[in-house]
C-alpha cells in the first residue's frame, strides 16, 4: 500500500460525498441478508401512507440501482425552500436542509418520471431513511454498528452537526462550509480518511465487508458503465468498480480493478474533480 499527499496524510479527514452511497448500498445488501427487507420491498410497504401515491410502488432495489425514476433531487415544498437551497449553494453553504421526517413526507407528492436510469441523490436519501424505518435505528447508527465498527474504521462517521468540522474550498479557493446534509445524509454525508477508505475498498474487493455484494454489477447503466447497488463498473478493460463524490468543498474517487485487485483512492479538499487524476494514475500503474 502506498500513500501520497500534499498537505494531508492517510489520517486527514475529508468529506467523501456520494461515496457515501456505497455505504448505504452495503446497508441495504446487509439488511436483505438479515431478512429485514427484500430487493422488491416497496416504499408503500414501509410507509403505508404512500398507498395510492406515485412513489408507493417504487422498490428498494430500483433505488439502489438508480432506476427508481424518483427525481434527482428532493422536490421543494415551496418556492421559499427552493430559493433558500439555491442561495445556500451560492454562499458555499450546505444546501441540504430537509430533516429525516421532511424527506419521508416529501414522498407523498414526489413525481415518478420516465427516464431510466437516472442518478438520484433523493433516491438514496429515501433508501437510507427506509432502512432506518425498518430497523428502528437512525442512519448514523446503522453505519457505525453495521459497517465501521466491524471493519475497525474508527475515523469514518456520519456527523450530527457542522460545529467543529474541518472545511474544504471551492474551485476558486474560497472556504466552503461543511456539508452534513441533514435528512439527505445517506446520499453523501459520510466523512472519512484515506486510511479507512483503503480498509473499506479492500473489504469490498475481497468480499468480506458487510453488504459487499452491493458492488457486483447487475445491469447496464450507460454506454460506459454497468451498475450494481450504487457501485459502477466500467464496461472497458480493465473492468474498474468505482464511485466518486463531491460536496461544496471536497472531491473524492475510489475504485478497484476487478481482475488484478489493485485499488486507488483520491481525496481532495477543494471542489476540483479528481476522477481524471485517478484514471491517469491507474493507467500509469498498468504500464
């Protein structure tokens, strides 16, 4: 294992953004294994008040595979909420303010579209809230009890609030407030380190992580990637299973070659994409 960094080391904490979805997908796979849910469990089975609503028949596996047809983002309750979200983004603040309860309540009026697949942060927020409802535990506790504690990932967690958290920077170098995402946490709130993510990547790759089956490709996503539960796998050679992430002040990428087992993690405390750098390093390692 090789570490490299500028102004950071393997124990420096970062927001990992949508890499969080790999944790949520693992919790889903783990819950399926425990018999708490099935891939075909519908939202209106979890929340009976959704019977007769557009979102009611949506099943959990379709959410995990970005095929639920739920909106990409949570529908705003009113114009004021929509304006506040936009203003928060422009001010480099966390734009995700809806509580756990508000995310669930929004499903009553959520439209179900026609495009499949479509990447949805809202969908993964709903998936995490569904698992919390079924298990009776909040999302942060599920991550801790079912993933980070068993894998001894002591620096990986879902923050309960922004106070005292380190911040990143916008692409132009301005300080960006931490993102905790409130009720949307299952889509992108986890904070971690290169050290812990290497343990996560290895455990998933070797198949002994809780919910490791989530990384297995199941369907085509687009011309370039297949998708499992959250995890993407390139259709080119070598086949790389990966996910990336981004918040107001951070960017992240992790992936592993399914044939060689080699993996790579890229973390940045600036909102400048790292996917390209990860590709370059992976190609250089193959040469």
